[in-house]
């Protein structure tokens, strides 16, 4: 899920289980230039979340199984 935090940012949230997922981002879906989001995720035991600040242009996210 992507949730508006109300502070000019969003939270990207996914379930805590299964484990071993990493959040990646890319600015262009026509390339393979995915890279890990630099923010350390927070795990509350139910959900993992990452707060992402806005950037100019498009940004796409995916969860990649390690």
C-alpha cells in the first residue's frame, strides 16, 4: 500500500511476513535501473513501512524477493 502521511511524504507499506523483501524504486518503467530505497524500513511486527519524501518527476516502486 502507499499511504499519504499528511506531511508531504508517503509511506510504502507491506506485510511483515513473508520476510526477505526489499523495496526498490525506478524513475522509468522502460528501463531496468531499479535500485534499493536508501531508507531503513520500520517493522511493527505486522507491517513494514518506509517513509518516502517526494521527488521531482515520476517514481515507481516494487518489492523484490531476495
